[in-house]
C-alpha cells in the first residue's frame, strides 16, 4: 500500500456465514442486491427489509472462495447480528442452508489510502464507493499482522469513521435509524445497495415505487460544520420547523438526514439551517446522482 495507507479493526462489525446448496438463491430472495452477481472478490452491498420497505439491517455479501469452503460471509453490524440470524432462520423454511454466527472467531477490518491486498483473511473492495478502500474478514487477533502485511498504519476505528464521514457515506444507527429508514433515505440506491433489475425480495414493491415516482424527500446528506459539531440526534431546524436530524460528525464534516425540499426553501429564503444551536451547511456528495436543491435535474 501507499505511504499514507491506514487500516482499522471495526469492532462494531460482526460476521455471519450462510452456506449450503440453496444459499445463493435463499439470500437472493431476501436481499435488496443481486446475489447472483456475487463472486469471489466481487462483493455486494445490500439490506434485509421489512415488508413495508424499511431497513432491518444492511450488510456486505462476500463469497467464500472454493479453496476456503463454500457459502457467503455477511459483514454486518454486530449489534444487529442476532436479529439478522433470527430473520434468516425465520425465512429459511425448507431451504438447504446453514446460518452461523462467527463473530467469536472473525472480525472486520477496513483499509484505505492504498491498493494492496493481504494474505491474511479474506480481502474485498468496499462495493459502495472506491474511496472507502478494502475490507478484510480476519481473526481480530491478527489485526496487527494484517495491517503490516498491507503496508498500512494500524489506527483506531475513529480514523475510519472520519474517512467515511468525509466521503459522505451513511452508517446505520448513526446517520439513519434501523426499522425507520427506507433504502433511498439511507442513499443505498446511490451506493450500489439496491438492484432495480433483480427479481422479488421482501419490501421490493415499496422500494420500486419510490424509485419510479422519485418520491424520496428525505436523504442522508453531508453537512459542513464551521463552528463545532452538533450532538448526534440533534434536531435540524429551519426557523421553527424541524427538517431532519443530525447524524455522525468528525473534523468539521458531518452527515444529517434532511428533507431535500426544505434545503431548497432555506436557499431560496436565505434562512440558516441550525442543529443544536450550530449553523450547518448541506452539501451534495460527489457520488450523488439524485437532483439537488437548485438543480433542474439529477446529474
């Protein structure tokens, strides 16, 4: 990796293994992403939704190379690992699959600022955005060796959080609320988390309706912080109207769930947007394809 390469162990992530003859078809019938396109070294980002189309849990689907066995690893939030396992078990019915929590053996690292891979663990590119770098499923006690093998400096997870926030990429539980947000609101449609051409999955009708009608009014968007950072969860206000809530922040940048039409209103009326008594400025992320207030159409 390059001289400024960094790597961090993401202690909040867990690993679930789904294997068996029906594993691919089973996952494909549930996830927002097309599991038929997953291959070794080609992961997908997706989510399991409620029938009403809200995000239960998001995850990365990583195929295990044939030489290391079969099946798929789900790189997911550790806090939601048990609900994920329970939901998968509920939907399993007669499918020939096994579902196993491996979080006592395996962890997840992130590495960014370089391009090399490690012989430790299972390396794969973050499918959301190239700038996020690589992810590695590896035993946590090998984090130091893995970072050294990458030629990266091992840093705290806070450094990765700052990198993620600077890129404007939302994180569940920080920037949107599980069981309350739709995929479009969490920008999953922008970050390769929803495949609109695949077959049916739980919640698909709602997601397709939002896509075709362009009715996603709320989105997680980057915000620029000039004078301190509002607390996570602080109400985002335009005058006396709440138009969203504050998410994560670091180093003068943050993320907030905001109604896009209210951003347009604030721009038109020159009304400041305030969160926790601190002025914030919403900014369109570089990767966004949705229409931004003041634009005539999506770019």
